[in-house]
């Protein structure tokens, strides 16, 4: 009998052992490498604490009821008993308190993340301010990054200065998608004609994996990119090297990139000003056929620069 008990125990523990062996590498979403990700990490931990507390209380009550009102001690117990005002007040107030304890820090943090985090490093010489702006366009199945201040375009990778807040302005050319760099912050959606934005900042130089977190077709699994965080001097050197050694992005090449396909990382030293309009697929096709629609009329409240007001970080 003891042998059978041990075999059953091993059968129950086997899935847990598999999970534990799969956790040897760092879980990126629980490995914050920037102030935005750190704030969201604290929200995740707080939520786990609250859920664990609720689970513990429910299990304690469950065990107590089994022991107190079990088959041997059920005399006088009426399962249809109603009208216990004290219990009704408790199970009304407790969920309300739990919701408040979860909602207040969540709302406070998400509103705070609409503003740029505090810079922790000296800004590169190529920046005109203590923050940086990068326009991101999602297309099937690639990521296009445009640097308005440096007039540079990269594909499937983005370079940022470490310790400097970066405002990623998000757009979609065709299918709705989601921009996510787990170690730097929560995901944010990309949509046509509705610019979103998300502030991200890396604590130190390094490479941080990013990807699409919204299914968008057969090439979805390959829709990944890297965020390369460099020191201020290295970022300046990178910009200078791109300007000297990389080709310019032409309009024909840009239209080719927008076609559904998976491509390798690319770098361009400049780009046509026309792509700053952030036209979606229908608008681009309309422009080519001579029946273009006014981009500013496609969605009320949107403007040509891609600023749509407040965005946010979704943890």
C-alpha cells in the first residue's frame, strides 16, 4: 500500500517538476529592467499577494466548514437557512474592499505612467531634449521604427539611449497589433488612424527582446524585434555610423516593406517625408489610385504628427 501511495504521489508531483525545470531561465515579465516595467512589476506582485490572501482565507473557511459541519457533526445544520445579516454584510463588504485595494494602486500607477520617467543618464548629443521620440509602425509581419529627430529608419530592431525616456508613438499599417517589450514595460496596441503611445526606458545598456502580442496571421510567430539600449556616447556613434554607411529609404522600398512578409533587420540613413503621414493600407492604396482620403478626417481627434493625447502602459 505504501508503494502505491508513493507512486501516486510521484504522478501528482511530476507536472510540477516539469514546470520547475522550465523556470531555470528568467521570466522576462518578472525581470524589470526599467522604471516603467518596475512600476508594473509592483502591481503584479501586489495582485498576487491579494489573490493569495483570498485563496488562503477561502481554503481555511472551506476546511473549517468540512470539519465543523461534516457528516459526523451536522446535527442542527440547515443548508437552506437564510437571513443571517452578519454574514450577508461580510460577503458584501469584503469583495468591495478587495476591489478597492486592487483598483486604487492600479489606476494611480497607470495614470502616472502617462508621463515620462525621470532620466538617469546624460542625453546623447544628437537629442535636443532629455527625452526621445520614435514612431513605430506595425505591418504584416514586421516592425518599422522611425526616428524623427535623427531622420533614420530601422526595421525589426530599434536603438535607444539607456537611461533616457523614450516616447514610442504607435501606428498600424494594416491589421491591429500590439507592441511589447516585457523587460521594459507592458504591451500597448497599434491601430490604424488612432495613434497610441507608451513611455519606455532601459536602466542600462543591453539587448531587450520585443514582440507582437496580438495574433495577426501566419507570420505572427516571426514578428519579433530587439531593443538595443546603448550608452549616450555609443548612441551618438551609432547615429553617425548610420548616416555615413547606410542607404536611404526610398518610397518604392518603403511600399515593398509594407507588403505581407517576414524580413531581416534593416537600417536606412534617411526616409521620405511622405511616410510621416502614417497612412494605413486603404489610404495608401487610395493615394496610388488617385482617390486618396484626407488622413486627418479618418478619425476625429487624430493629427498628422501621431499625437493623440494620452496613451498608456498595459501591464
